[in-house]
């Protein structure tokens, strides 16, 4: 592992072997929380190893012990919890928790798993070890990319808003909404890594990607709307690291990571021999793909002509092959829709969870209200100690993509809360304004740190 170690090799192996699936009713329970902590540690260690460019034992352990399917099942389970149980909790009038951090950990669980999958799916053997759950993961990514396209009509990912008049549960709902955008962008990267393995995917998976979901056309929609980019105040901004950032004029010709992921995924799905043999280029598909071919048309507006620059081809030379494919497609006849009888596998995890819990969402929410999300003060203090042990500051700073931001105004910060050492601020005024929101978490975190 890297120079900065959160886990020793033996510890990582124990945590990986212990990973298992939980019923939706047990989400947020003691055993579930222990696994969440394990996943957070594995996630941070995997990022540290990948950043250091060294061997990545977390990925090897997950493959060796066959735990990628477990991660996919947990990912879809917590997604369903957020869609079915969390809204019920938010509507319960008698649910006014003194601290929402235990619920936040469940809401954040989906982001933790998809981040870990994004880190390890870079390796081809991880995709292969997903086995039949790759179908479920493809469906999951399709749902998230559809969300991104829908957000493009609303200005893209939401920004932080003033929250002085919200209740804690309302604030948690807003945080969950903002988190969805970041999760969707991670899912885009995971999908791109899956397309890198298109030559080894099953026919059922290929058919799911190309026929059922028509992912090439969806990716074209993403390129067309680019929900992670916008122009505000005459300046180009991109959504990165959970917030909108202004792009320097010298960097505007540089292909963003997210645009690059879409282009590579499109290249894999349109030009690989296996995908081309399965993808039916109907009139609709042809029309959608050529809509983006206008980037290369000499009659297109200047901003579209400028898209295929020398800088872009230097970064992704294979796009010249895609350009040639689209030029050929413009002259080719559309293919009739295939009506072959195809026997194929279908995703099972989400459907099974729906069947097992149909009509029980209210009961699950009330059970978790009484037994999970209403902890005593002593239980909160005990959990705070565990959180403090999991989220080591030296590790968090090592995996952070940039300098810390003020918890109140989001500008670059240099001052840290002296009590809990978790939140950052740019000035004393912002810290005072943020205190009402930060107070309860600060007390718990300080107690946890003091117990170490």
C-alpha cells in the first residue's frame, strides 16, 4: 500500500471478507453501520493507493473474495432506500431527530459505494468479477445518466443555498438532492469503464446497453447538453468536486474529464467490433448520432465547428476514427429494426428488492425511526468515537481533491474549527453564522476525538 496507510494489508483483507448484503429493514442498524465504516476505510485506502500510482490491493481483495456483486447489491439497496423509505421518514410529523447525522450516513452510503466502484472498475478484472450483477450495474448507471439529462433542463447540479430557515430534515433532503448529481457523475465514469470491456461482456449485457437502453443515443444527449458545464456571468464554469468552478481562459480548450468519459464510452459502443455487430442503426439512432455530427460540419455555427480542435485530437486521437464513422453513417441507409427472438438474462436485484418490500415502506420507516434513527445521547457519543476513528484527518486531507472550502460561503478556507477540527472557515464571521447548523455535530465530533 501507499506511504500513508489507513489499513494494514491484513486489516483490509478482514474487512473485505466481512462484506455482506443487508435487508432494507436493517439499513442504519449497528451491524450496517460497522460495514459502512469498513467501506469508508476501504474507499479511502483505495483512493490513496490509486493516487500514489502503486499496487492496488483493495481491488485485488475485492476480486479474490468475490465481493464486487455484494457491492453492487448494496449500492442498489441503498438507492431504493433513498427512493422509498427516506421520503416516508421526511413526511413523518412525529419524527424530529435531535441529530440527523445517523441518517446522513445512510444517505451518503450510496456515494461511498459508487466512489469505491469508480476507483476499482478501472481494472478490467473487476468488471469481469461482477458476473451477472453487471446487468444490474448497467441499469443503475442508465438511471443516473437519465437523471443527468433531466437536470440539464434545470441548469445542471444544484448549488448550495442559504439554509437558515430550514429544519434539520429539510436541510438533509437538500443535501441528498445535491449528492445525487455527484453520484450520477461517478456512475458515468463506472459506465465508461464497463464499455472498455465490451469485448468480454455477455450478449445479454450488450443487448441491454445497445437495444434496451440505447446508451449511444443517451450519451449523445449528455454531450449535447453537457450538464456539468455552464456559462455564468460570461465565464465558463464546470461542476467538479461537488461545486461549480470557473474555468480559466487558458484551460477552456482542454477536454474536461467528464466530456472525455462520454467520448470514450461512445467510441467503445460505436466502433468496437462486438458492439457494432449488435447495435441496430435505425432511423432514430442514426438521426440522434448525426445530430452531434454537426460539430464537424463546415456549415455549422462557429462554436460547434470549434469543438473538434487540434487540442482535442491531441488528447483523444481516436476521435478521428469516430469522425470517419459518422461521415460514413451519414451516407449509409438506416437499418430496419431487428425482430429476432432473443433469450437473455435480465437484472434481478432491484426487482427482487421491490417484491420483498412492496407495501412495507411505511413499516420499515417507522421501525427505523424507533430503533435506528432515535439514538440515546450515550449511543451518539459511542458512534462519534467510531466516526472519529474512521475519518482520520490526515487521510481525509490526503484524498481531498483541493484546498478546503468554507462551510458557510464555500470560498477557500484556512481556519479550522478548534473544537472538532472537522469544519473549515474563511473567517470568524462565517464560523459564527454557521454555528447553529454545526453545533450538534461539533459537540459529538469533539467528544469522539477526545476519546481517542
